[in-house]
C-alpha cells in the first residue's frame, strides 16, 4: 500500500475506449454516455482528451497492489507447499473535496435508460459503475452482466471494460505514471468534517496487471485484449 497526499499527485480517470466521445458523465442529474468535452470520465482518444479526466480538489490517494494466490501441496514425500497466482487485486482509493453530486450519481444512479444496456428498472437504481459497452450500433452504460472478455469496442479484439485510472506525480511530469486498467467503480462514500467541509471517497478496483509509462504528459492509451483480462 502506498499513500500520496493530493498535493503530490495528479489523478486522471478515463474510459477504456479509444473512440472519441465514448465518454461518461452526468446530464440532467442522470449518469449518461456523453461527449469528451462534457464528460467526467473522457475517452482515451488522445493524451489531450485523457488529460480532461483530471480530478480536482484531491486530498489523498491510496494505492493498494496485491495478488490473490492459493497453496498447492504438500505433495507426497514433500514438506513444503507451493503457491499458484489466481489474480491481481489492485485498488485505488481517491479522497477529494465534494464540489457537486456527479460522483454520487455515477455510482448510485439513476442512469439515463436510453443510454443503459439493462432495463429501465436497473437504470433507476444503478449508475455508471462498469463503464461503457458497445451494443453493435452505439455506446451505452454497462450493467455489469457481461463477461469483460466478451465486451468489444473499437475493434473486434478491443476489450473496453470499465475505467482507467492514471496516477502521476505532480513534480515529475516526465516521470512514471502508474496506470490501473479495466477498473470498476466499486465504492463511493461521503463524510462531513468538523469545519463543515464535505469529503468524498472514490474507489476503483481491477484484477488486470497495472502498468507504468514515462514521458512528459504521457498516458498509457493502449487498448486491452482478451488475453489481458
């Protein structure tokens, strides 16, 4: 686990799609698929577009990197056991000052039923926790019922499930950017401080191997394939 103060890092959140305007935001107090310019979470169409996903008023970032494994053995004639890796368990928890209700709506809903893959009833109780899905003709908010390996996007091989979180040190624009890929929006809480200021906490989790990239204003914009999931 690594903890950063908000003054030390910049956090950007994008969708997993490289198609322009395949973005997620809030419109008319509902979670919705929207354009990059109006989005809370823009697409990965370019580094310039991805930079629009910068979260403001961040006070702290907790990065947790782990692996779930299972013991094998002991086998006959042996004392020691082995370990088999099952999956990655990576989480980014972001604490920020609450400035509006957008993240509450994106997590808890409601979502615009016309832009939602599931039923209208599900749209009313769910937000945009699972990113976008392409239904063959249009991008819509996912309902979490499709295996991420089977969600296609810009190409038949692309798997644009969930969101991508980019964490960059503020004082090292050309330094490494930690990237958590194919995240689900797994938690949102709010707290009221003694001085009356309200904080909110966003949690993103992924079982995909994280990566780092280096270079001034550089983001990892490579799309995922089924083998990455």
